[in-house]
C-alpha cells in the first residue's frame, strides 16, 4: 500500500511530504519511527492513508 508521510523538521517552515510503500500499518509504523530517528531535527512524523491520519509520533499536535 502507498502512504503519505508528513515530516515536521525544525529547519523548515512546512512539513516535508514523502510517499512510501509498506505492506501494512505495522510496516509503515516502523518506517515512521526510522524517519523520526533519522535526524534530531525531525520533530514529528504523521502517516496518512487516503487523507486520514492513521499514525502520529513525536512532538506537537496534528498537522493542519
């Protein structure tokens, strides 16, 4: 399945959008956790499936 991922990074004013492939929600959770750990600048990772937020990890509230 394809998921949309927003990465909030303290160096940028808008989140970065990435499209990722994963077999299931558990697989995309592992990817999101890796993305959050990839940089100390990554504050939050949110995963969307067909426009609905299915996972949010890190600091802060949901993206608007």
